[in-house]
């Protein structure tokens, strides 16, 4: 099965580096019905953390963040990778970018189980169009929900 690579929007949010901060952000987004395709969290300066949030629907994330009082950074673009888990899958994308002389800033790719993997990668803003062409990326289309979020209860409910 070939890989599907799509352009995605993402936003960053800087919060104090405290255990409850991520939980507070994600609870607010969950309460607003925001579905996140990906999350990346890392230290950002003294006692701060940066949350990169990759929403299924950018408008829903912006609205929920505003309601909750979060200051999102400006919209940025990256790439979502989805496909069959096999040796060399990430190397293919990296080789395509290298052949086009495009520097990959960051990538996170994980095995998703059932023979699938998924990940995200970022390039510099000036290289986005060339990277999209090199990767054969499609424009991101918001998938239609086939059920309600309540159909997928959290494994942490009731704890």
C-alpha cells in the first residue's frame, strides 16, 4: 500500500511546564469537540513547554482556543504521513526531500499497529510548495465523521 502524504495545518501554544497544563489544554479541546490528528510537546525556554496541535478542523481549534483563553501561534503548515509500516518508509520521504535539496526540520513517525504507521514532518516555510511537490502531497481535506465522538469513549473515563 502506498503512502498518503497530505498538507496539514498546525498551531503552537506555549504553556507553563507543569503537569496539569497539558491536561487542562486537552480537556478544554475535548470539551469543545476538537479532534487532533497529532500533538507534539517539548520544552521551550525556561519553565515553558510548546504544544504543537494538529487539528482535523483549524476553525474548530481556533474557536475552542479563543473560548478557553489560549493564545495560539499563527497557523503553520506541515505534512501528515499515513501508510503501511515497512522498513524504509520514512527514508523514502527523506530521500525525496534530499533530492529536491530541501531540509527537513523535524519529523515524528510511529508504528500505529495493524501494519500501519503515521507521522508528521516539517520543512521551512520557503520550501513548502517544493516539498509538497517532491512528496506528492495532497491538500488536506477534512474527513467526514462516520460516528459521533461519544462513540469513542476515553479509556480514562471513570478513573
